[in-house]
């Protein structure tokens, strides 16, 4: 190949993947694959709308190219907005249950200790924000 035959091409690349993909697959692989497939369709539509092209989509990743950085950024913003709306429809809040402690001492007068310990744990857990990244 002669040097004069070589043409340079500037391209903006968008790469996106699923946060917690391995955990989601471990919890419910069928639902995760269904959801990712549906979301991938949305992402492809948005990328094409902004004059982009999906180059590859292995596993939980999408790799797209754009001739314009502005188109890539607009696509990324719209993808985030679309998926945020779709994620609002999903159930994904973690929960925790605290069961009452049993008084194993055999002394009925120690029952208050078991009850108090349960209440203290519940009170402490209630002070932890649901999303520590967004709450102070």
C-alpha cells in the first residue's frame, strides 16, 4: 500500500455497558437477557437517529461510531434519558428484612433484650439512605 492511498478518518466512538450485568445475570439471567435485548433495540434506534452506526454489541456492551462528536454526545444523552424512563418501570429497589430475635436464655425477663436489639437494628438501618450517591 502506497502512502498516498492511506486516508485518515476521524470518528467519535460511543461505548456503553450495563451496570451490574454479572449480578443481574446471576439473579435472573432470562429476564436480564430479555431486558438487555429490548434496551439494545432502543439504543440502536437512537444511535441511527443521530447518524451513528452500531459497530458491535457483545454481551452487555454497545459500540457505536459517529462522524460527529456532537451527534455522539446527543445520542448518549438521549440514550440515558430513554433508559432512565424504562428503568423507572422496573422493580431493581433492594430490600432487607429484620426478623425478631428469639430469647434463647429461657428467662422471660430477658425478652425485652431481644425486642430492644431488633428495634435498634431497624432504627439504624432506617438511617441509611437508599441511594448513598445522591443523598448527603
